């Protein structure tokens, strides 16, 4: 695992941080820890990125060119939950005034969709979701999981896991 520090500043024209400062990272982003600070009166985010280097021969742009994302690894039921979690993350990030990856990465959301956690303890067992993220977002994530399962939006493996049949 490698650590990378990425600093981004608030765009004064839009009042937002850049949407994807992690696009240039070649490895798999495992976790992002954000630190907010002001420098010369301008808000900044320092992103501490935990990444796993790609295997030799991996082209960093391959993921973006092929459209391969963690969602492509999910079955249809898990993908439905993943999309609900992405929608929640978008709203939460906008409300917090931060980019979506600061709330949770696509990898985190895919892992939640696979695991279908029913408690904060189960949520914290997912790689990259520790005390901080579970304290800040855990109840909302569990609510999305429960609503999706109760509403019949999640099929296949995800429903079986949610009901304890898996």
C-alpha cells in the first residue's frame, strides 16, 4: 500500500472543490481521508490517499477507457443497491460541500452493496470504513440499505444477505 497526498483548493468562481482530483492516481484507491484547512484565506482539502499500486503493465487509463468501475463487478441486485448508495452519496456530498469521493469512494459503495451490512459494526468491517466514516455516515448508509431491501429494489445476492439467507 502507498500513501499519496493531494491538496485541492476551493474554486472561488463555483464555490466548489474539483470533482475528480483522484483521476490521475494510477493505483486502486482504497481509502481517502480528508483534512480541511485554510491557507491565505482560501479553503483547501488535503486528501490522504491510500492506494494499492496496479500490477505491472496496467494502463491507468484502461479503467476510464473501458468504463470499468467497481459496479461492473456486482450482480444486478447488488448493482441496484450500489446505484441507490451513489444517489445518497451525491446528495450528502453536495450538502456537505465536498466532492463525492470524500464521503465514500465507488469501491466503498460497491463493498457495501456486496456485504449489505445491517449494523454499524458490520459496516465498520468493510475495508476503508472505520470509526470516522461510520460515525459520520453510517446510520444514513444503513438506512439506504434497509430502504432498498424493504422496497424490493435489491434482488439476488443482496436480498439474500439482507434477510440473512446468504
